[in-house]
C-alpha cells in the first residue's frame, strides 16, 4: 500500500465501515468484509495501482482512451481458449458497441461487419441463435437486434426477418403469461423483457400468431397475462425474482420493470427496489409523465446515492489496462465494461418519460417517449452530488432498450415508414394473412 | 477435414455442415474465436445431425464431446435432452454424469435447466429420487446461495409437492444454523411456509392479483404456524440484529397473515433504546438499523400523533445508521410529513 494521503474531499461514508457491526461472523460477513477491504483503498484513492489524476472530489478520472481501446480490441479475434464464448458472440458485439457508444465513438463504422456477423446466426424459423446452426434464443436475438439498431441503416434493419420473428415469439409465449427464453428453454423474466423489447422495437403485431400454443389457454395477444405474471414475480421482500416463487434478484428486477415500462404501465405495479439500472424507471414512475416541452428537472430527486455509485465505478471498477470490472480483484470483461459504463451514464442524466412519442402509431408509443437531461455539478445541492468531471461525461442511453435514444427511434421510425409506404416485405399486410379472422 | 469424425466409419454417412461465420463474404466478422480443429469438426457434425433431427447413440456421444469442450453451448444441451427421451435412455447414468458436471461448472445455466427437464419426466421420476436433496446440499456446500440451485429446488418443491416434507425445512434450518445471513435459505423458508401452492397459486405472495386488502394475504391463516415462524425469526434476529433477512421475513409473515407491524414494536424497541435524562431523550443506542426502520414504519401506521417519532427514526437512518440511502430516507420523510420537510427543520435529534 502506498503512503499517499487520502484525498480530503472523500467523505467518511466512503472510507469507513457502517457504524453497526454484529459480533457474530459467518460466511456472508467474511465475504463481505473481504470485498469491503479490497474496495476501501480504491475508494480512498490510495491504492498503488491508481495513477490518478483525481478531481476536486477525490474521484479518479475516467480512463476513457484505455476503455475505448479495450472495447475495440474486444471486437476482434479471440484465442481458442475462449471457446466458452461461442454461444455469446452476439453479446460480445452488443456490449462493445453499447460501451463505445457511451464513450462517444462513432459505431456506424461497424455496420458492414455487424451485418456480416449476424446474417448466418438468424434462423429461417425466426430469431437469432448464438452462432451459425445454434437454436434461436431470446438473449442473442436481443443482442443482435440492438446491435443492428445501433449501427443503423436500411441494410441492417432489413436483415431482420420480422414475420418469422413474430411467429417464433408466439411459440415462446407460455400459459401463465410469461415467455420462455427459447423453444424448450427455461421460462423467466429475461424471456419476457426480451420479447417486449423485440415486439416494440420491431413494431410486430401484438396479436399472437394462429399456431401459438398460448391461444389454447385463452390468450389472444402477447401481452395477455403478462402483468399478472410479472406481479407474481414480486417477492415478500419487495424485490423481483426470475420466476414466481424464487428469490428477489436485481438483474431480474430490471427485466421486469423495463417490461412494465414498455407495456406503458410503470406506475401500476412498482413498489421498492434496490438495484442501479432500475432507478430511472422507479423515479420516473413516481414523478409521473412529464410534458415534453417543459419537464421539471426533478420532483422526487434521486432515490439512490448517485455520488456513491459514481465513486464506486470510477474508483473501484476501472482496470489498470482499460476495461471495467465487477470489483477489485476481478478481471475486466466486455459485460462489466458495458454495464458499469451504463451505470455511470445513469448517474449523469435525469431520465423521464414524456407525453410525446417518437412513434406516432402502435401499442408501445410510451416506450419511445423517454428523454434525458444532463445533470451537472452546478446542480449540486444538499448531498445528492455529481462528483464526476465534465470531461468524464458519457452519452445517455435509452433506459429501456439500453442503446442510444436515436438508435431506437431510427429503427422504429424506419419500420413505421415502411408500414405507411405499404409496399415491400416488411408491412403489416404480410402479417395479416397469418392473423386469425375474428 | 481429417479429424476423428471424418475418419470414423460410424460417421461416414453424415455430410458435415462447416461453420459459416460470414467471413466468406470478404467482410471480417466481429468477436471471432480461433476454435480448435476438434471443436470446429465436432460442431460441423452437430449442425448436420441437428438439421436432420437425428436421434441416435452416435448423436448422443457427439453431444458429450461438444459439452466437454464447451458446456455453455445451450443448443447442444437442448439437442441432448431430445435424444435422451427419444432413445428412452436410462437417466440414472445421465444424473451421475450431470452431478459431476454441476460441481465442476458452478455458474452454468444450462446444467440446471437440463436437470429440470429430465426430472420433469413423470415416466422416469414418478417421485423424488432419494439422493436428489443430498446432492443439492452438496452443491450448497460449494456455494450456499447459488441462484440456479435454489431456483431448481423451488421447482422441485412445486413439482413433487414437498412444501410439508420435513426434509425441506430441516435443510433450511441446517443452512441457517451455518449462516444466519443466508438470504436464499430465508427465501426458501418463506416459500415453504407461505408461498403459492398448487391449490392456491397466489397465496402469501405480496402484490398478487387480488385487490387490496386481500392482496398478498393467505386465504386461510394458520395462526399457530405464524406465531412459531415469528418466534423463529426473533431468535435469529437476536443472534445478529443487523442481519436484514429475519426482519424482512417477519414483515412478509405479518403481511401474509394480515397482522400489523406493531406486533413487533416492543421487540424492535429492544434494539433502539432511548437514553432519557430529566424526562428528555438525550441519546439513543441503536443495535439494528432494521429495528429503526421497523419502528419508523410502525409509527407511520399509527397516524398523525406518531409522525414526529417516525420522522425521528427516518432521520436516525439517514444521518447515522444507513446514510448511503439518505435520498431514500428523505423521500420517506417527505411522504409521511410533507410539512416537516418544507420547513427544513434541523434534522439532528
């Protein structure tokens, strides 16, 4: 450990253990203590690997160039020992592109390579697999569609077989209102979130395809029974689990909340939750819909500690040679680089949903009504501090689709225009001959 | 290719489908992997037999091979299950193999879904196999909070209707005696005692579909069971008062049984003791932030006269005992006492 002095601007809250410590130690407290002890020198800014510079709040700068280099590199070739990623290549592409977009890079340069990569992964029966010849699965499909949206352009949008996608999603819909992640795969809220992202972003008909099993259970649409399913995933602790009856988990909470927001009913079901990506959604649900022309900066204010999250990410998560990590002692990877940067971006913007949607038609217009305003240190008041430098500001991402707002809007608008044009293979008419007559 | 499949007469009838990663277009695909020749060959044969929907012993052996090289390949697991059922294989052997894989790859999704699909075969498993729970306890020795294993265990309970099997609660007790902070074991306990059952799908689950005030309540409350569970939680709180789990469990129990938080008011006060001198509170000794929150909520429910006390409790949390959630506690104060907030009264006690 270095002799460096702890920066005077780091508050005691981030240098000390919580005031109450039970005498009894167990495995949980041992692991927790181990993690805290690894983090404290980083939060104090005295770990030997921290090069600085530190800003006026004692927070290290974002090593922007290193992270950009790390993510560019993550899109290139991996040695054979990385074979475990074979079914996750769509994720690798999505994480890198979303991370680069956050860091302000122009990712449209990857358009050709993205199209080339995903074309062989799409199955004629709908959806994308993790690679050529792999079963369609909601996770790689989500990653593929969002990556195509990010690089943008007609050729990227046209690659997606929307009709086959619609029929495939119909086969994932379950009798209890939820979705499987693949045919024969597990059912959990990831399946529901991915399905709602795909249906809304690709403007697919909400009516279930005629051959969907779920029709035999009285369901007519993709959203039938979905709110009930999601509310059954709430646990006695007030969190949300992956399945009804399982334990609450932050990642699943995001899936379920984002799903409700796409459905257009964020106010309906939300109570209290504890994980980062959820905060803009919860805060927005409490604040209600804002007029697009004159949003209030914030009525509820932030419910979580923006300062704490910013300090943790910038002090503890930056790898020495670029990339971000879960916590000190772990190696950086694309996944954590993408999502810790997303978390940092969340602390830098005020997200709200408005009464004006980028998409004029369709059932999911509320999903396209999200806006964001940058929060700056000049807004600092009370204890809800911005502790990052302006040069460390990231781009804002859409809180539901986790890609730039413009990318989501461009994809949806292109599809809307195709619909109004009335020709081509991507129109509502092509779907309608598969719709059952009423 | 001259690999082990190409040179094996068993495979002579199969035309492998080589990997198409898009590179033939002349554009470089992204995040490529320099696969070993063995993996490339095996997956080429896998694509071919899957395309033909072949169900055979050789296909099954091929899935062994691919899984050994890459257990995260979800497609091969899916195809393996289809083969096992189509060929009516002895699943005992499969479970022996699967147990070894499970201990080796602790964070793998596919393994646990595979196990669930196999176990859901009533034909093979009309009742719970005797060693199943022992194996799960072995898994918990490696990681007592493994989310995949717990999710599988919940499914087992529902599938074989094990809510009242003594073994379930015994295992929970054992795990909680080893680590009273095992939040997953606490969740399982709640699910066993108050969770949904097949005849009452939403019973005991908060925010289930019933309208308030029935929402989240059991239709029939076994008051003795509720009393016993509350006593159990109290005993665990005393061991480590700052452990969130038993407090949360007790809240859930009270809500499911339709009882008020105030039932634990005196108990919570034991961990939040005011020091009074000359009839004035001069200091407060706090042994559990969760007890402070409990009291805040209890006072909040008591109505206007107790609002000041609720605000005092929230203020303790925000200033001293849980300051990382200061914004949340401020929000709670605004909700309960908008007037107090607008006056910006000094917040120190």
